[in-house]
C-alpha cells in the first residue's frame, strides 16, 4: 500500500481538527479506553502482567495517538518489539477494537470514525507483525490462532 501523499495527510489532520480532535480529546479517549481494558476479563490480564505504573503508559499512548491523528511527531517509540511476544490472538485484537470503538464513540462522537479507522489499521499491522515474530505467515482473511490451539501452520480456521 502506498503512503498517502503529503496533501492527503494535511487533509486528514484538517478533518480531525475540524471535528474537534485535540490533545484534550485524545487524553480523554486514551483514559476511557484503558479503563475499559483494565476491567476486561480477556485483555486486562495481558496488560496487568506488563504494566505496573499506568500513568506513564497513558501518557505514552496519548503521545502515540496525537502523532497518529494530528501528526504531532511527539511519539518516538517502536510498538512492534513491545507487542511481538504478547500471548495474544485474533480474539484479543477483536476485543481491543471493540473496546476502542466504544470509547471512541463515547468520547468523540463526531470524530470517532477517524480513530476507529486508524485503530483497525494498527490492529491489523500488529496482528501480522506478531504472526511474523512467531514465524507464521497469515494469508488473506486468515487470523492469528490462539497459541494453545494453533494448527501446525499456526493459523486459525
């Protein structure tokens, strides 16, 4: 996939700003979303095993989403290495997206669709990257199978 042209990026940011996206909104979205994650029976344990002090994580995720949505350039992390070894599968990504969408609709009803579009791309990229880190290649429409029930090829039905 070709990256959007620079004008497209400027148009995307202009649309986000016109719909009220700013740092305050992003902070509220991040906090609402991670409150849902922490309470979730599927995702909560995955995060709890890795995050002890939540405030730095919330600030980092705010920076990440500001960079994604507003092109601030404030996030300088490398997400894939931190996610590559997580014990997750397609169910986790689907749940992550469902919780994120619920937060996006609640916190930013006018711009929620922009956040969800980006979140879907991020989830797909992370799922493919995690599969690759496990030595797997997912074909079109294949999803990451649970570790305990993965087929010999490591892909789900």
